[in-house]
C-alpha cells in the first residue's frame, strides 16, 4: 500500500470515528427530547398547555423573568465594563465572587438566599418594615437575578473586551465625554453581544428551579413558574401537565439558542 493511500485511509477512519460519535449523540438526544414531546397525544398536549394552571405558570414565568433579566442588564453593563476596562485593587476577588454563583449548585444558592432574607438581620429588618420576600413573587425575581446575573456579566464583559479601546479614545479626542463615548461608541459596537447575553440570561431565568424552589416555595397558582409546574405535577402524577410545561420550556430553549448562535459569535458564557 502506498504512503498516500495509507494516509487517506487513516484520515478517513479518523473522520468517520469522530463523526460516528457525533451522530450517535445527536440521535440519542433527539430521541430523548422527541420522545418527551410526542409521548402524549396532540389533543392531550394542547389541552394541558391551555389549562389554567399552565397558563398561570407561563404568565408568572414571563413576568418574573422579564423583570429579573432587566435587573441583570442594569447591573451587568457597568459591572462588565468596569471588569473589562479598569484595573483596581481587589479585582481578582471581585471576579471570583461575581462568578461564584456559576459554580454553586442552585439549591445552595437558594438556601443562602433563604437565610439572607429569612432569619438574618437583613431578613428580620425587612420583615419588620413590612416587606415579605420569602415565598412570594418577589422571591422568584430575587432568586432568578442572583443565579443568572453572572451569565449576563460574563457575556457582556466578553462583548466589551472584543471592542478595541482605541475607538473610545478616538471618540474622546474628538470631544466626546466618557459617558458620550460609552453611549455612542461602545454600546452600539457591543449590541450583538448584549442581545446574546439578554437572550441567554432570559432563557436561563425562565428555566431556573432550585433557587426559586427554596426561596419562593412550590405553591400552586401562586409561586408556580414553569419549572415548578413540572415539579408539582410530576409529584402528583399529572404527567400530561408536567410534559406540557416541559414542552414550553424546550421551545423557549430552542429559540434562545438559535438567537444566541446568531448574535453571540465570540462571546463567552463560561
């Protein structure tokens, strides 16, 4: 066998092996997700999706996720810009603390929030002031914000780091103030990354479960978001309702990933 033929065969076997593993994984995941979606009949699925409970969970999920994502954006933009552009004492520590929720199990984040807004001095002060957080809709927003703001910061920081600081410097030499250069130059150049971060943060907010469960509880038609609806209904044997909530979450995840792939080129989440 000639050398060229041997190289060709080795290359073919190499490529075929890796592509085969890829194909098996894609087929497996498609079968698992497809099996969930097509398990109930179409009529039963539509009936479950349009039930009052699932519609309530959809509304609550959309509202709380929109609010928490808006808060994430408000916080993430200045924090990400500071981390991307400035050097200051304690930057490494700040980076560690900000990213810590990315590594924490959501249940750990939930119990930390429960203690903070419950028996701690802060929680006692808020309760004495008539502000109840635990087991309320506010708790859902707080839990989603705490868990997901690091993702928004990571993606936004990546978007800012991709922008050459020279553009900002040129804008300042042309008479722009720091704020004007940031608003007129930096933000427009980072808009794709910001959009990608917004979408992925909102999607993760919709699907947040562990922290929400511990801080807000799992009360039907009160703190019942879509993941909580899955938990409640699977616990009570209402499989069709659990699948209906899961199908909605899958649809949201697919759309979010498509948007992120479209606009998130070069951004980093982890």
